[in-house]
């Protein structure tokens, strides 16, 4: 199944703002966001739905989906597994979990919000809480269409500095509609309000945010993502250095993550 369920990078080169010009962005940016409408493709088969049960039909679809996912498995080169760096980015879950989901994401991307609201809770309950999987969050703000994504990434990094990345991460995605159309001065104020709700040290957080402390770190995530072929958000790599990583593109349903994770846990 092919599904346009991720935010594509525009054709022009996407460049992150330099730290020295961050304050200019705060003062002058006016948001002109447009959210693209994407068409979802579907599988077609020659099965006659009048001749098989609904359960049989679902089983055939599931088999076809699994075949598509299997094609994404690393080629049989055991000595050359696909390696994806986790850098030193925020981790959700136990550090020693055998399977890692590395996500390249944009806090202002609606499909990223969909994943974190609709799919991540199931991954948390089935795999992360029991220590089988951890999620590494790497920033990939697409500024040309999401001008507030960069300040949001900085806000999450600043919260991580005080040990509360997951809490800020959740607030940003759950309240995306509240802040995504704000001008940059207002969005900075909104993120400071979130920090206050989380009982962060407010002056430290505000200084970190307004000075764009983590701009260079975010730039590294962007550079790595491009090197790995990330063409839109969200983008995922699932696995570890020993068995390699499988790429999943877009806000995939939990079932697709489950198929990949279960196959890897058997290795």
C-alpha cells in the first residue's frame, strides 16, 4: 500500500536558520501555513468480495501488506547492516531496549501529530513500557512550510535539558492547533506557558528558548536525516546496529510497526 501520509520537503533546498538570526525570526516571522491534502492509495486484488467472507478478505489484505513490508527488509548482507545514528537525541523508553525506533519529525507537521496521538500510545503500551523498544526523537523541522517547527524543536530540547522531554513533546503535539498559526512572538510565549505548567525552571527555559540554544543540534539532525534519504515527515527507522534498520515512511498504523518489531524481536 502506498499512502501519502507524511509531509513532503518542498523542492527548494531546506536550510535551517543560523543561531545568530534566531531573534530576527522571532520578531519578523509571519506564518503562512498551508496544509496539503493527500490522497491515500489502496491495494486492489482480483478477489470477488461477494464470494469470500469479510474476515477472509481482511486476511488477504494483511498478507499483501506483510509482503510489502518484507521487501523493506535489509538485503542479505549480514556483515553490512544498515546503521542509523541516534546521535545524542532525546529517548522515550529504556536505554537498553533491544529495538530502537529512530524518528525524524516536525512538531508542526499534522501527520507527525497523527502518529503521536493515534499510533505511539499503542507502541508505548505493547513495547516501550516493557523495555523491548525505545524511541529516539530526531528533529526535522521543514521551515519553508512550518515556520514554528524550529522554535518548537528548541522548546522540546530545552525541556529535555531539565529532564522533561516527553512531557513537552506531548503538549506540543496535543496542542498543535493552538500554536501552529501564531506569530513567533506569541508562540514563544505559549511555549513558556507550557513550561510553567510542567513546573520547569522558567527563567532557564526562557533563556534557552529565546537564545536558540539547540539550533546547531537541530541542524545536525536535519543533515543526518537528509543523508539517510528522509524526504518528508514523519520518517522512521526501526531496528538496531546488529540486525540493521527497516525504514517506514509516514504516519503508519500500529499494525505496520507491530509486524516489523515482532519480526526483529525474533532475531
